[in-house]
């Protein structure tokens, strides 16, 4: 029974996570802004995941996916990039404007990402060298979330859209 339950959690972790996060994007992100958040989510989250996994797994060999079953695509988990896409959409949508909130916000998402890494590891979908998590991984996530916030603030018309509506 325990083995079957573990296999079920391994199989369903990414589909359930992706479904929940996708539904949250539909609930929170206004329809007229959705496309722009999707583009940023795809470029920073989905493509970013593919790049980070390729570097960390295929080039450096410090992390790797396993037990992917039908979701295995060239050693990567097919649902990982879409999961990161919708996660980054939510991150950017709720991005605080005040710097005093921005830094703890980015740190919190980094710590959540490290925690999620352990959840995926516990589901036996992913593993990493013992020295990678939590400390090195936290700095990697800080860089990724920080870059996302910086790029979004510098390039997106959505950043000032709400301010313009209030004026």
C-alpha cells in the first residue's frame, strides 16, 4: 500500500501542482493582462527552467530528474517548465512596488523554492548533490527571482499600468 501511494504521489505531483497554479493565475490575473504575464512567465520561468536544468543537470551533473515516466523528455520533466511558467506569472503579478517589501518578497520566494525542491525530491522525481540544497540552491533561486523582478520592472508596461489608472 505504501509503495502504491508513493508511486501515485510521484506520478501526480507535477500535474496537480501545475493545475493548481494555473487555476490561481486564472483567478488572480486580469484577463486583459494575462497575455503579458504569460510571456514573462514563459521566458523567465519556463525557458529559465530549461536553461537552469540543462546547466545543472546536463553540464554540471549536480541535480537530475528521475522516475518521470511518461513526462520524460530528453532527461527533463515535461511539466517542469510549464509549472515554473505559471509560478513566475503569480510571482510577478503580486510583485510589491515598495522596495522595503520587495527584498523580503524575493527572499521568501527563494526559500519557498528551496522547500519545493525538497518536496519534489521527497516525491522521488528529482535529486541533487548534498551540498546543493539548501544554501547554494537558495542563492541560485535568489538570483533567478531577483532577475525576474528586475527584468519585469525595467521592461514591462504592466508595472506602471495601475498607477496610470489611478491618476
